[in-house]
């Protein structure tokens, strides 16, 4: 079983990975006339959107793993119940 990172280091790692993924995505460039503040806010929103997508992917993988584990448990339980 994997050890969980502390929530602050996990959030920092997620932020770093989201920033990296955002840089690799082909996104539309913001208009050059935008103010620096609105550009920064737009960037923050994009990063947050990527973070949420990454969290969703991770949750979907965890859910699939749980379903596999539940199926295995049910099979073992049924086998043990009928074997006695």
C-alpha cells in the first residue's frame, strides 16, 4: 500500500504537476492587450482546471481499483461460505 503524503506537500506536488501539464497543452494564447492582472487570473484558473482534471483521473483510477478489490472479496467470501 502506498504511503500518503501530507496534504500540503500533496497539494504542492499536484500544483507542480498541473503547471507542467498546462505548459505542454496546446492552449490558445491570450490577447496581447490584456492586463497583467487578468492574465495572471486566467493562468490561475487554467492551472486549477488542470488540477481538477488530474484529481478526477486519480479518483477514477482509485474507484476502479476499489471495484476490483470488492469483486475479489466477494468471490473469496462466497468461496469460503460454500467450502465449509
